[in-house]
């Protein structure tokens, strides 16, 4: 059964993880683990029930961009175009946009920050 992308970070590196791999033929319990943001779900009795719940709450991916709000010589402030969250990066102002894109490829609202500004 296919697992949809992570609703928290948008990563498609999501996997069913048995709680006891050595006895998986007897114990089918496990959880869903996102390797993108390290989120782990509750424990489910089997993959089918976990996937049904996981996939049901997946929303379409949102996309945004980091908008420059304030620029100084060594500190710049950017805002998410989706939720208006602010992040501050400390570096040369000529390198600030690249730095914020590297540090924050996703906003905490879940938007993938890959639109060009």
C-alpha cells in the first residue's frame, strides 16, 4: 500500500517501520516514519490501517517563497508568502536568500519554499 507524502514537511521519504523487524511474521505492529522531518506516527496494528489514516489527512502540497522584509549588513529577515511567518538569517546580505533557502526549504506551515521571488 502506497504512503502519501508527509503532511508536515512534504517529503516523500515516508516509510512503514515495524516495531520488531525480527518477529515481523508474528507481530505486524509498526508506525510511519518520515525521513524528511523525523516525524513518527502512533503505533498501528498493521500497514493497511496506518496507510488509510496517514493518506486520509494528506493535503495538497502548498508552495511559497521567502519574501525579503528587512535587510541589514549581517542580518536579514524573510517572511513566508503563505503564512507570513518570519525567519532571520545572519550572514552577508548578498548571500542571505541562498542561506534562508538552504536552512528553511519548508516553512513550518508546510509550504515548500521553492517558488522564485
